[in-house]
């Protein structure tokens, strides 16, 4: 028989996982959640010797006429100036949604709310 857990226990375990895995764990959770909800999801590689553009958002999501760019951060990490430039320029594009998500956004249900819409 499957064990039943409370919402509080689930959130505590998720918070622990986020602390242990950092942004990478959040990235995988959001990526998987988006794909499960029917989003086309792409992760942009971090800066490499191939001269990819620094600051580009971590995730690009597309579904049913919606285009979302997401920068994922650890709970207290700050957006870099390069990231902020990308986010500001993308926010200026009509109908594009731009978010900076942290583990607390997942725990509070804000990410689920955006992806379910």
C-alpha cells in the first residue's frame, strides 16, 4: 500500500531537495513538469567555449500560442547584469512571458499556476 504524506511533508522534502541540488534540481523539476503539461521545453546551455551568449534565460517554453522565458535562480542568488539585459529586452516583446523562478516559487505553487494556464 502506498504511503500517504501531507502537503507540509511534501513541501519540506521538496525544500530539502532544492537546498541539496540547487538550481540544477529546480531546472530538472520545472523542465519535467512543463513537458508533462504539454509544453515544448528547451534548456539553453550555460556559457561554453563555443561562445554562446551569456545571460540568455535557462528555459524556453512554448505551448498553444504562449512563449515563456525562465531564468532559474537559487533562493538568494541575484540576476547578473547580462541576465537582466536579456530579461528586460524579452519583457519588451508583446505577448512574451518572462519569469525569474526560485525554489520558493515552486513550493508556493506559482510555477504550477503559470504552467497550468
